[in-house]
């Protein structure tokens, strides 16, 4: 007599791997979105900045060095409330380096006239940075209530 073995039909093995195809599709869509929006970010977008109250310096701290620029683009360097005469970029660099040699932890803030153009303020900040100032703050007027 012949023996027949009854086998169940061939079963598929369960695959325990994650299907990554949907994730690749999502990544490609995100890549396209970033490629389209990246040129917009580098060219700049006009925004209206919110008004906010700025945090004041601590009263017990030393007064900061104030690098100012007026409407005509003239530079001034002062400590606290003392006002000096206008100086040029080379004098500004020399005075800032001398102050940093005396006090390497000196704080510097930029005080720009409201009507001065943005490029002039950036030029002043670059001038201070080239003189060795590690960080620069921006001076603002208190928010009107």
C-alpha cells in the first residue's frame, strides 16, 4: 500500500521587514518642497516684525560700549551717556581694540538711528566684528504702551 502524505498547500512565509517605499515617497515630496522654497528664503521675504519689549541690562553690570550711527552715517563710540564727536571707521576699530585690550569682557551694543538704512548698521557691525568684538547687542527704545 502506498502512503500519501497530505501536505498543506505551499504557504507564504511572513516577511518581518518594514516596507520603506512609502517613506521614500514622502522624502522625495519633502525634497521637492525644500528645493522650491529654498530660493525664496535666500532672496528674502518682506515681513512685518512684531513689537516686543526688550530685556534691559542688569543695573549692577558695567555700562556697555555704545557704537552709534546717525542719519548721515557718521560713527560715534561712547560709554554710558557720554557723547563723543564723530569718528571714522579706522578710529572706531582702533578704539574698540584698545578697549578690548583693557577689558576683554566688555559689552558692545549698536545704537542706530531709526532712519538710517539697514546696510549702514550692518557695516558698523562688521567693523566691530573685524576689531575683535565677539558679540554685539542691538539697542532699542522701550515699547510704547
